[in-house]
């Protein structure tokens, strides 16, 4: 294993912020795994276990695997009290993962960071971007409508696979979709993994992601880095379905992540904040599967309350 440090910039106190990179094995650049774009993503534990696993098998690894557990040190150094602020730079208000226009690296921090990460990632055959999201179980984003992507999703074996063909500018989308102006990128099969609830240590969710990534690495070892297509079916969910809060108030939800829901099912109540006598039912508009929901019990009118997937 080779550890290296890539400096990004010197902060106002004169200290260098940068990226720690861990390279395992030699030979073809096969798997690249990054995480920690937004601060507060508790994926570091996953990287730690993958690090240990790769250390054990490194002598038999026929290709190279690279881990970068904290890709955005700026997000992690922005804290209010004990929590990281989250998705946005406090300096320019941008979410680095939504500014993957990497054509002009010198423009601002987001461009430089993304240019740097893309330059690393596009040398690999498979790329994974690890995040965490509100109250949820681990799930996979498939970024391209392609039998190879579906086959990789089957190997990874997450319980929920979302297909997101909407235009977006994030890391895995930029690498997975060559029409975004990155011709070289069509050699990288890139995925986003949402690893479960934000800010929490959850043994089951951590181990699920670790097991699935290990299964994929082992598959590549057995098959010399190639994906063999099978006719095994895969269940895909269309993700763009939200239930917003009908009023401002305090929420009590009856659901869990991955629950199946039916049209007209009562999913919870909102206790209306300007009328103590009212508990308003939240009704499902569709059949679907719960992906994630609000982490706080206090919610404002028209804020996103529940996110669910529809089976394709
Ligand atoms: Zn994130």
C-alpha cells in the first residue's frame, strides 16, 4: 500500500488542506472509491474496513484499487458546534458535488477539487462515490441505462437500486455519461452509493456496504476485471417521487426505510404548529418503496418530508 497526500490549498491560517490517498496493488487501475464530499458522511468506517481487507489480500490483488476517504476537506472543516454544516461551502454557497464542470480548474475551489478528483477517477475502470443521506438504508444509484451497469448492480446486491437518468452534474453522473463533455469517461463505470443515515454509526449499514464492495472486488479478481452478463433479473426503482409537508408542524411517521407503501396509506401525522387541535394525516399518493425521510420532527410547509421510489 502506498499512501500519498495531494495538497489542494492553504487556508487563511496558512495550513494546507488536501487529500489523503491510499493505493493498493499494482497493474491496471481497476477500482476507485471516494467519499466524504459533504462533511458529516459517516463513510469513514466503511473505508477503514475496506482498507483492512485490501491490506490482507494485497499480495493476491491482480490490479490496483485506490481509496480516498475524505475528498473534500473544506466541507469537514466547516462546523457549527459539533456538526458539519453539510452540503454547501460557506465561502461561495456551492455544493461541490453539483459543480462537476471540470473544464476550468482554476475558476474556484469546486472546479479545482472536481478537476483533481476526475483526473484521478477517469484512469480507473470502476468508480464509486460514497455518501450518506438522512434516514435511509444503503442504496445504489445507477447512472446509465446500460446492461453492464445493471449487471454490476446485481453483483453489488444492494436491496434498493435507483436509476437516475435525469441530468445531474455530480461525480458519478459526469463519469458515467460521456455526453457531458468527457469523452474519455466512457471507460469508467461510475456509481453513487448512499450508505445509510447521516451522522450516525450504524453497524448493520456499514457492514452491508463493506460486504457489497468486497463482493464486487472479489468478483473482479475472479473474472480478471471483466463483467459477465447474465439474464438474472434486477428490480429498479424510479426515484423522483417526493411527499412534501402539507403544513408546518411536528411530524410523527409510521414508516421505516425500505417499507413498501400503498396508495392512500396513512404514513404518519403532522401536528400543525399554529393549531394545537389538529393532527393532519400524511397520505401516500402512490404505491412505492420508502427510500428516505426527514431526520427532524419539526418540518416547514412544502419542505420535503418523504422520498419514495416507484418500481419500474
Ligand atoms: Zn454526500
